[in-house]
RNA sequence: GGAUGGGUUCCCGAGCGGCCAAAGGGAGCGGACUGUAAAUCCGUUGUCGCAGACUACGAUGGUUCGAAUCCAUCCCCAUCCA
C-alpha cells in the first residue's frame, strides 16, 4: 500500500489548514480524487510563489489524484484585491488569454496533462456569461455578511476599508469550486494559506447547495524564517520564465538562501526524499553550503532542465571557485551601434549589461567601489573599457560579489 | 449626498511659502567582516557626462520674485452621519 499523500504533504510541511482532516485523509487513501487550485493570470509568467502550489499538485498527481489548474481569466479581469494596496490594473481579455497560455506552458513541466490526467480550465468560461440576478439568487443567498466579516482576512481589511467587490470575490471563487464540482466532480480545493476563507467558503457552498462532501486545504506560503515573503529579488519576483529571471540568477537565488530556510525550501520545492532533506538541512556551519548547492541545482533543473542547470552551476563554480567554464553566465552582446553609442564607457556598459538601472546608478556603484572588470576594480567613473578586451571571450564585468555579466562583441 | 481628515520619492512617514531632490524608519544596492549565509558597522538610494541643469510631492489651472507647502476646480481614499 502506497503512502497516503495527505501524510506526505504533512511531512513535507505543505499542510496548513484543512476543513475535514480525517475525512479527507480517508478519501485520499481510497479513491482517485479530483481537486483544483486557482491561478490568476495577471502576469506573463508564474513565479516561485505559484511553484509551491504546483508542487503540492504534483505530489497529489503522483499519488494518483487528478489535478485541475483553474486559470482565473474571469476573476483576473477585474483584479484580485486580496492583500493588494495598489490599484488593480485592468487587463484586456486578450492579455489574460496570452498570460494564461504562458502559465499553461510552464505548468506542463511539473504536471502531466492529458486524458484522465491534469486539466486546465478557465473560469471566464462560466463567469463571463453569468447573469447578475441569477447569480445573486442562486449563490448570494448562501453567504452571510455577518459571518464573512468575522473571518480573519476581512477583519484586517476592516481597518483599511473594504469594497463590495472584495466581498464578492469570495462568492466568485466559491462559485468556481461549485462549478468544477458539477462539471468534473471536483471535491477538493487547495491553495495558499492566504486563500483559506475563500476556499473554505467554496467547500461550504457545495456542502450546503449540493448536499455533497467537499474539502478545503491550504498549503504553506514560502516565507523566510523571520516571516517575510520569499521569492523577491531586486527585480521583483523570482520568475520561472528565463527571460524575466535568467537561469543564472535563478540558480544564484537559491544558492544564497538563508541557512534557516534551506530545509524548508528543499522539502517544499524539490522531490528529494525527506531523510535526505533533513540530513542536508542539519549540516553544521559551513557545510550547509552543500545543501544550498543541492537546492539550487535540483530546483533549477526542475524548472529549466538539466542542461540549463548544469550551465548555471558551472558558471557559478567558475566565478566563485575559479573553475573554467564561463558559458553559463549572463552575456551581453554589443552591436557596433552599442559600441559607438556607449563609447565603451563603463557606466554605459553597466546599464547595457543590466547591472545598473541607470547611468547615475552605475556611477554610484563605481564610486562605492563595487565594480570590477576582469577582477580589476574600476576606480574612476569616467573609465573606458579597452576595445581589445571585448574580443573573443569578452570581458567579465562584475557588480559586487555576485552579479556578473560577460561583455562581448557581436 | 453631508461633515471632517487625508493623497509626499520603492514602502511607511515627516515637511505646511524660500535653507527641499525633500527628515526618520523599512527595504534595496555597494563596502568591511564572513561560509556566495545571518548578525553587525560604514556608505548609498530621481534623471542627465560630474560642478550644474532638468523632472518630481493625486490632476489641472491660479496667486507669488519664489510653492510639496497658499487659492480654485476636479479625481481618489479614510472616519462619522445619511
């Protein structure tokens, strides 16, 4: 008898809250369960926060259950308000459709799609045609405002203000669950712990309206040991798309996680057996770097493939431990226009290499002594790179200790 | 709809006619120290070839030699009343 996936999720630290733990565990142990997680396609790539959710889906699928990835092109049309303070930006249906297709591509690396396997659905399919009055009569009546306001997530919002839309977001998400229950016999919704009340209410809706069992389960959010959100870089989120976050940067991000966070990352983001995870996580002192290498390599390989991961790893070894292969580090190819426009001034090159956000920024970096070319410190702001250095293998320009870019002539 | 208080740089938050590119904190970046970690200390954080100029304090106009600071209109937000 295989292990119950519920126990696996629990052991790996995914489990946060569950509406009916015993009942759900039993169910997962005895039959193929259809479940779903929703994703709002508000960007053209998934980021690492989504990845935890994908991992939980993958574990479920490996245990024989059937995942549905719901793409919220309907809900995202208005914008998800939870936790956001900034204005929700309105997105066109076309943009949402494009984003959704990007999501789908990235998901297929971890989930197996096909007949009887994982499926992708779009909630716009049923939300766009929805009639407001019907919806209120059929669904709205099941939601008590009093009860909603006692929910923790709304309590916090009460201080800053709450719009009617935010209240109804829960109804829409609950309705999604109901719709999936009817269409696909979906009985479980999973998601990040911040989604708890939305998910729970969906399950309740099914139980009340359909008189059928439905379950809610939330998984841990990726946070650092001091409770901050993980997956942020200077450029924003850690994206899964290598155009938005280079493989090298991706690798480096994990290579540099805090000591306290390695074990958690290994267990949530990789499939390594737990005793190995625990062994790596408890390595003392400097040896913990071994765990970080494993994490960085394994996760990069999962997301970008073995080849890319190897390149990133050897580039990292090359730069930090004087290895040889530099092919994997980010490279900036200069056209002859770039060369004449920049005059090969180091400040301009830093901008071209995306190591500095502006020339002013570049200047500050140089003044602060943080810029090196082929390991020689750039001492003055007005420095110009010798044109012969970008021939052949090019010049390695470095910002600080960890950011590199190879400058090479086209 | 009415009353009151607000909208400031990445975030929080001071400033309330010139000394403001704007205090302080957070976060980021760089340096030192290290283990490509954390903590700590130092520097830095609008743009442009630096001095200097330009663009910025919800939006648009106005008053002033001079506005983030005063006035008008508008838009948004919070609290209370309906």
